[in-house]
């Protein structure tokens, strides 16, 4: 995680611009052996999901809380099922990548209450979580 601060003078006032990079450069891709956390939000009658909040507030908050232990994140927005005419099985899936399961546990554990407490701000869905090892 890298933060850049830029100061400049505009009309006699000092202005601060902050640039927060959530992840490493775009070239950062998950590698074999990394731990991948998939958070899946199943579709269904009466289920709601605010993608804007999720992508602009919740996931950046998680990235900030996880710090340097988080190596990469991704967000999928469901658009279709097995065929374009079938309903989507998941409204969204979020992914976090860490070097190890321990790195994930160390990052999530102390922040679990804040992260889980934010879920009602964007969905009424109880997410399904899977922890995996990246194979390829």
C-alpha cells in the first residue's frame, strides 16, 4: 500500500492532494501459493447489493485496514448465469490475495468487527466465504 501526498500553493493557500493506491501496480497478479479469500454474495429473491458502496467504500476500507499484508484485490459483478439468459448465481464476488493464510488471519482478525459491521451498509445478503490456495 502506498500513499502519496502532494502540497502546492494556489492563490496564497496551501492545498493538499492525497493519492491513495489501494494495490500495487496493475501488473501485480496473484501468484501460485498465495492465499485467496473469495467473498460471494448469492443472488435470490429480495436480495439487494449496492455495488457503488461496495467498490468505493467497503473494499477500500478493507484494503486500508489490511495494510501491506494485502497483495491484491478484485471485484466481480455478476452479469449472467451459465448462459446469458439464466439469472446470475452471485450478485458480486470480492477477492483478497495474501502471501499466506497467516497473513490473512493477522490482517482480518483485529479488524473483523469493523469489516463485518459494514456489511449492512451495502447488502442484506449473508456472504459465503471460501479460503483457497492459488494453484495457477
